[in-house]
C-alpha cells in the first residue's frame, strides 16, 4: 500500500480535509455500507495488493504547453486520487488497484469516422512521439495539483481516424472489470464510466491523451494505461482506463451528469464565478502546499483562458456549466 509521508516542515502530516473532500456527492460511507451488506469488512481489506509497477518513458518536454509552477510530488499525484472504480476515498485507488491489469490493452474506435475498429494500444498511439506537459488539475471539490503528464495530443490521434462531418462530439468509455475494479461492484455510479467532449474541444491543442506521469507509465490509480487530460476543465472530465472512443453526432451522456445533472453539466469548465450548489468555486486548496494548504484564488478556465475562451464565445458559461 502506498503510504503518504509528511514533508519536511509538515509535522501534522495529512490534514483531515485532504482525506475526504468537502461536499463529495457520493460519500465513502455509501460504498462501505454496500460492502458490509455483502459481508466484506472493507474494500481495502479485500483488495490489499499494491498498485502495479511502472516503467520509464522516452519523451520530450513541451515547454510551450507547460506551466512554470512547481509540480506536486509523485506521492501527492499517485496517493491522492479520485477513481471511483477503486473506491470513493482519496487513498482507495492506490490501495485497491493492485489486481488491475493494464496490459495488454485495446482501444475501440467507432461512430462517425472513416476508420474504425479495435486497435492495440501500441497501434493506437503510433506514430505519435510522447511529450511531457506540466498542467494544473483543478477538482470540482475545490482542491488542485500541478502534474507533469506524459502523452500525445488528443487531436493528433483523432485525426488519423478521419472523423466525418457528422462527428460533432467525441465520447469516451472506461473499461468494465468488476473482478479487478472493486468499486464497480457497488452502485455509486452508473457503470461503466462515460465522458464526452465537443469535437472542437477534443481537437484543441491542450487536450491530451496521457500514458504517463513523472516520466513513468501511469500507475493503476492514475488511469493506466490511457486517460484523458483537459486542463481547463474540472478533474472529473479526465476519464481513465479508456477502452472506447466514439465519434457522435449528438451530445453523449457523461457519468456525473447522469448521476447529478443539477450539479454536473456536460462542459465542466473551471469557472470561479459559478458555485457548485453546495460550496464555492472561487478559491481552491493546493494539495501539498504546506501545513495549512492555504487556499488560493481559482482562475477562469484554470488559467488557460487565453487558449480556450474562444471555444465558448457567445455561450452563457453559467447556464452551460
């Protein structure tokens, strides 16, 4: 099990607010109650194996798309996660993902495109060179990190499949493996997890298909072997362990919108001027920022306004949240 250790000068270690974020829609208690009803003493107790090993990647840093802010530690990035397929607590993904097998892996391409079918991960990513981009990630629960992702531009990959003029959206689906992903055994969400982008959002140069973090392949708890990163959107718009990508004419369903449409819309853009129904989005807590994890002002589009604001020109960003 990955154990997060206090940093030098951080004598109090992990704060209670870091363990369970405020206002979580579906609490860890829901999952634990379901586990107890099934005769399990705890998800972690049933799935004690450590997360899979990672390997080094070959890549180049893309400075043009990287923030100059200092990245969080590897321990922060891999030990504090939302990945409900492995549990609703922030430490659950690291503790409960050991049985997940990210290799071999295939990705299915379907829908409104000239080239469709099932591809191995290697064929899916060819011939794209890996690059590192240091992005901010801002969660709707009002915490944030700075993360050095390794991956390939999503738009470059999608163009290879030649989407037709009917392709207005891109839909994504997570693998469904309850035998390896214990959270999928409980109805905390409508499984499998699904997500979507408008096609111009998907083609934006910031959109990334990540295969690694900190120069290594993605650990299971971070979405191995393939996940979406859209840095101007809230963290739940970063679907993990992707097995299917579909080009659609109509807006696709998304998991959090299905579960709570009054709280989670399709766009999920970071907007400090639009509060979550149960808490403010005006400020955020930077994980690993010291003893008190001081709150800092939330930036419009998470600081990427220059790069993406044009995508939403003329839209009501309070209504289209």
